[in-house]
C-alpha cells in the first residue's frame, strides 16, 4: 500500500503516547459538537483538521478508509466518524465517548431552543451568526478535499470517479448508488486480470433497509423510541433525507406533528452545530417534554453505536483482501465527489456577496498556508459576520 507523500499526515512520535486518551477524545469531539456548523461534509473536514493535521491520531490514508466505510453504513455519517476515530484513539470506550461527546453539546443547545420555542411559539433566528460562519466552513471543506485528494489511491481513476460523482450527484442520483458504483468500478479495474480465471471471491450485497410495520396509535414513549430507532437504522443520505423520513412517519402516518412543526424542526437543525439528527431532540421535546427529547435522541443515535461497534474490527481486514480493498478505494473516491457536490450546494447559500466571498478565500489561504486551527477560524468568522452587519 502506498503511503501518503505529505509528511503532515505521518504519525508524530511521542504525540500518540498520551496517558489520557479518553480525555483527549472528549475534548476534541465536545469542541467539534459545539462549533461544527454546516452538516456532515463540514464536520468531517473539521475532524480531518483536528485528528490528522493537528493531532496525528491517524494518517490521511486511514482517515479516508474510515470515511469510505462510514458512507456504506446507514445513520449519521459524521457522528459515526467521531465513533470510529474515538475507537482508534482509545478503544471501545473511545468509541462510546467520541460519539457521546459529539452528540451531547448540540443536543443541549437544541433542548434550550426547544424550551424557547415552546414558550415563545417560534424558532429563534440565528442568521446573523451563520452569515460569517458559512463562508469559513466552505474554506474548511475545500482544504480537507485538497488534503484527502492527495491521499486517494489510484489517483487518476479516483479523480475521474470523483468528478463523475459530482456531476451525477448534482443531477439527483442518490448517494448510496453512487458509492456502490464507485466501489464496483475500482474493484473491477484493480482485479480485472483475476476475472479471467476462476475465483472464489464473493461480494456481500448491502442489506436493503427494512422498515418496521407500525400502525397508527396514540402517542407513547416506546413507540417514539421505536420510530426514531427505525429511522436511525435505515436512513442513508443527507439531513434532508432525514426530514423526508420524519414527514412520512411523524406527520403523515402517525399524525404527531404538523407540517409547520416539521419545518421548524428543519430550521433548528440548520441553525445549530453538530449532527443534524439532533432535530430528533427538538421533536421529542415537542411531543413529551425533556423525557421525550431524551428518548427520541437515544432512539435515533443508538443504531449508529451498534453499527460502528460491529464494523470497527472489520476495517483492517478489508485492506487484506484485494477485492474488498479496491472496492473501498472506489467508495472513498465517490465519497470525495459527494463532499465536493455538497460543497457546491453550500457555496450557493454561503457566498452571497463580496464580503462572504473574500472571507472564504482568506480563510482558505490561512488554512493552506499557515494551518490555522479551524476552531479559531469559525469563531473569527462569527465575529466578522456580526461586525459586518453592525457596520452596514
């Protein structure tokens, strides 16, 4: 296997011998849970900055393997990355702590907003805060794409797949199809000579999501838990796919939410940091107060903990098989294309005037040239956005 040529991704002697790995995992992912606005692509870019560039817990190559494996699983991808990286740093306890630390801060923020929503009857607005943050997160994603693109295996083929995925994703092709197709193309290309002779290799088809057959009944906490557990266990794709599931289950089938309340749940997910799945916290609070918020949050995130605990031991074995390894390389290439497509979409909402465009370019320059901590850039972007609006 070819190692990345960028020495910034090589493990730093002495840095990984900390006697307090669980505290490090808690510190990193609690901080990211507080400042990572913008969705999974931004979260993963910021994780790359923290654990690859700054702390050297894993190499860029290892990080890419985790991105590819995570994209093949249902559930909240960035939260699952926090679990994977926590496990790499501190074992099984690190998996639990990494996921919990990333979820808990935004969950508490959503709880506070839910309380205000119930009391005030409307969603608090935070456009002034996001005005300066959004351009910075665009720069963070671009910087991560540059670093990860340098590390991708079979670079020419990977770049071609990534470019094709960008076009197809923007045309509306669903994400899991693109990931599986990318994996299949590289797997066949890498193992073409072996196809000419008999082989015992087998490929496991992904399990089709199977929903629970639930009938419309009055509200109950167990049914709330099962509904969100089902969603967390079968959902692939972006946060907007999550809201499609919520519309089907909670508005149309169970009748527990109004369309207006679902729209407000979407808004809460957009103005808070961390995983978009914390919208479940808001909905649970609306339906049953603080206890409902906890039940819904545990329900939607629990499948991810189960999936990652099961998948973590398998990832090193994947690299031992030429078929599985090349398939994962293709999934990684497709994942980079999906991140790039998301970045293009986000850019349309983030770069809305000359100020935000200059802020994004300046942030990218600081990241590439001086390797400024992305957390400081997020804070600086928020301050710059507020000042810009005050001076208008």
